[in-house]
């Protein structure tokens, strides 16, 4: 429901200028409730441009808070949008220091009661956690959505020590984001000089990220898991199962010592009131209860809610996207980890999962480099993007599979499945991928969760070692958390492969991975129902009136797979054209499109090639600008080859171009 009437009037200040101690001017938009009382404020800091980037979601939500008596401040972080300075990398200490200054500035304003909250999704969720660990005095609570407590484990860069292709796609996206100018309607005639300085410092962040293939101090900085006790303020963690950051919610609930709540829904990388798949919830009302309790001292009942409110996905066939809703229901846990959950151990026997060990032959798999095609995208974005995993039968045929017998009863899994394997390999560098699937009576195989481990990282992500070729060794792998009910008569399947393209960059050579039957186990988190499950309820969705938009050209999403039968070359192409539209209230016209192409041959991991392209055009006032970037990644046995190209245009005229090619040594990746 769109709400147009609120308890309080709303005053919008745009821009609100905040000058930092080093002289850098930070641009923000502030929504204030019209009231004679002092009010708390919530701050959000992201690099995605508040005027023409995230404006649709900001206008949906941020004024809603102000209409309910809470100030909201949306900040362009240093070097982005209309703010001065330079954005040199993500999550730098400088960004966290800026946030502490901004929080102090807001807390001292005459309209503020001195209490500040911090929130955000993705980047904004990361820095909310990072800033909370710095303990600025005025920061009393945060809500982090779709974020992580461990930058190496769960961000776009590496997974289980294996390189994610999402890294290069994201770096290309950020290459364009940083290359766009400030809005002349906000900064005036200075916009061209600011733009020129910004362009001169714009480089591909993948140059940095590929230099750090191990979990070194580079990744530990900004990873709050290094010291959970540093966070003393109240934390609400929110995510959805279809998002790749979902592990951070149960980890925070397990490890944070202070006040905390967790909500895990069915959503992808989006807010719970405006994303997909559904069902959506009245997230703004829930957040308001949180902020009023922690920032205004009002008794809202929020801390009487169960510690962990979690969506349990029900029976549904796999599809490339889900509109509108997932099947399933809400559940509640008072503690996490929950003492109610049974750790059910199953043995990997001769192509079966059993409660009793049954030693048998050594079972092996040698996956083609194309294995993984039907497993979706690492970071799915929901809506009508065909990002989700489809029927896994093709993938299962390329894997080493272990099935249970048909289940006697409905079985609910909640938590992280764990593998303990005794394996041998014939190459020193091997990736292990384990998928857990719900197999229907008709053979349909639905991916429930998966886990990845670069076996060179089996003992340490900081000090990897080659695998011992031909000698059995034991390895443990914790899969991603899940919440799903597997129906009576279905089977649970564990599928093991050593390729996961295009989500993971392949190791240099094809390899054979062997598993010792009867000496390896899978432990499942089996959950009984709780009397409190039926108490989990959320209000219907509410938002503020949307920003007025005129659609000038419709967009579309497409995923295609082609195969050259002669050469064996497989090509996967993802295209998202976001169309062209005008924000009528500010006279800004925006268009953008992204294309990602993955090429590989099944018999040659070194044939892997990723090419990603992104274009973004913005017309505001006298500025009519466009940036286009292209990034390509290939590799040989010893090195990655990263090349990128950026060009910026004003009214079609080239005003800047930059390019680089880097040769970066493979470090067990």
C-alpha cells in the first residue's frame, strides 16, 4: 500500500552539506519530520548516487520514516554522487572515519535528540556493521541488510578460497559508477572540474582485488568477525535466502554479544518491502518499531519478538525467476544456534546417503569445465531476471551423486549442512563444489543450497597449500545455510563436482576427485516445528509515494546459452537493459545496460573468458554525460590477465578514456 498521509509533515533538505575535518564536502539528502520535538536520525551511506541512482528506492522508503517522526539522512559517500574527495576502494578505514564524523555532526543538530541509527543494504549494510565496531558515542542501533561480517567469505570476491566471476562484473559496474559526474543542479559550475578529477583517479578495483587472493589483513580490515565483541550497539540483521549474503544473519545471531534480532525471508538482493520473490512484508513498520525502541526509548514490543524469524521454503519446482511468491511459511527460533535442531548424520555410501556406514568402492568424478551452467548466478537480483537455479538434472548427471531413500515424512532443514569427506585428487589445485538438492518423485532436482572449497585452502584461507596428489586426506565443508521443507516421498541428494562455471573461475586443469564411500559423512540440520511459528506475523507492505517517473524506453532481461558442437565452445550471455526513463520531479533522464559473456570449452579450463560491459547515461541540467566500461578476464596456468577500458562522453563527445592490462600471478586460485 502506498501511504500519502502521515502523522507528521515532511521537510526535505537537498542538498544537506556536511564538511569533514579534512575539508571534504559530503552531499546528503535529509528528510525531517515537521514537529516541535527533537527526533532521532538514521543515516545511510552508499556510493550509488542518491539523486539518480537509488532515488526510486530512497523515495519509496526514506520520507515514510520522516512522516512517522524519524529523521532520515541519505549520504553520497566520499568520491561519489555529489560528494567531494576520491573513492579509492570499498570499505576503507577512511570511509568508516567519515561515517563517525557524519554521525557526530547529525547528533549535534538542534533538531536531533542525540541518538543516531545506521542502516543500508549491501554496501550500506557492510559499513553499518563496520562503523558499529568503531563505537561512535551517538550510534545506538543499526539495521544491516544483505551484508557480511566476513569480507573474504561472503562478498563478491572469493568463496571458499575460489575466485568468483562476480568480482570482475562488479568492478566493471563500479568503474562506470565512479566515472559519472556530480549533478550540476547541486554543485553548480564546479561539476566539470569535479568530474575531471574523478575521472583521473578512476581505475578498475579488480586490479586491487586480484592481488589479494588469500584471506590476508586486506580482507580482515572491515570484517567484523575478527572481533564481534567490538559491536556493542543493538543490531538487526535482515536478508533473504535467494541472496548470496544470507550467511551473515545466523552468524551474527550466534556471535554478537549484545542485543540482536534476525529476519531471513524468501527475497533476493532487495529490501523486504519492494523486492522479489515474495511474499513481501511490512519492513518499514518493523524497522520503525526497532528505531523507536532503540533511538527514542519507546516500548514497541520489538524485543519481545523471537530472536530469529525465518522463512521456510515449501515445495515448488525450480524456475529461472519467481513471481510473485515462494511457497512456504514463517518460523521462529528463540535461540541461535537452536538446541531444538537435530544434527542428523548420513554416510556417503555407494551412491547413496544412509544412516549406517557401508564401506564400498572408491567413487570418483571428473567434471567438465562447463559443469555449473544451470546453477544460476552467484548474486541473483530477482524480479524477472532469469538468475535462479533451474532443474539440476543436467548438473547432477555431471556430478557424483548420493541420494537418500524416499522420505517417510516431511523434513524441514534449517541451518548449515556440513560435509566431512575423505578424498583423493590427481592434481594439486582442485575446487570442491557440493550441492544439496530436493529430488521430486518425477525426477526434478531443485537446488536447495551449496558450498564451495578450494582444496588448497582446506586448512587455512591465509596459508594455502597444494593438495597431496594420490594421498587420501580429510576435508570439511560447511554449506550455505538454508531453510526448506522436503516433502514426504522426495529424496535428498548430495551432488559433488569440481567445476562450477560460470559462478567460479576454474582451476588450471581438469581433475579427478575421488571420495571414500562409507568413510565420509553429511550432517543435516533437521528442525521440528515450534509453537511460536504461528506467532510470526508482519504487517502488510507500506511505502511512501514513489518518485514520479516517465518511461521513455522499456527494458528487458535475457539469459542465453549457445554451444558450438564442432569446437565444443559454450557461450552464456546475460543481458539486462534497464531502459530509459525520466525522474520528473528533478528533470533527470537515465539509461543503462549491462552485458556479461562467459565462454569456455568442456575439455579446457584455460579457455575460460569473461567479458563484461556496462553503459550508463545521465542527463541533468546542462550535463548530458555517459560512461562505458569493458572488462575482460582470461588466464593461463600461472597468471590471470585482466584488461579494462573506460570512456566518458559529454553530449556524445569523448572527453576521457583510460585503459590497462594487468598480468597477475595465480595464487592457488
